C-alpha cells in the first residue's frame, strides 16, 4: 500500500475510534501519520526539511563520507556551502574533494561512522 493511502486510512481510523471532530483533527493527524509512517523517517531523514544527503568522494570516485545535508558537510570541512553546491552542479572539486547528491534510499548504506 502506498504511504499516502496508508496514512489516509490510519487517520480515518483514529478519527473514528476516538470520535474526533473530522474538520478540526484530520489535517494535523494526517500530517503526523505521514511523518511517522516513514515517507522519510524510515530512511532517517526528517521530511519537514528540504535537506538532501551529499557524499564526499575520493579521487577514484568512491564514496568517502556521507553527510545528511550540504550544510553539515560545509561545517565539517570548513568550506562555504555555495562551494559544495557549485561543485555538485558543475562536477568539480571543492575543498580538495568531489561531491555528489546521494539518493536517500542509499544514504545509510554509506553512513558516516
């Protein structure tokens, strides 16, 4: 079952079980259920942010370290966020390393240890 359909079904069941006013409760409950079901949380990502995981690559193109966001990578390497973003877009180096966006589904295969 798709996450959206599952969230809708669970929300309806909660509202029915507790006899809650649908008009007032549907939105907040449905939002919470979406987050809890795992549209992002099962991947370890917070769906309320727009951050995307990025990977630092070595000279051979292998993943060295994965960060939950460009901001986290920039803080860790003392590099400007714009430099990492530009390196990703133009496939060039920043801070002596190559960077790329990571598919969130693969993100935790290469989790930083």
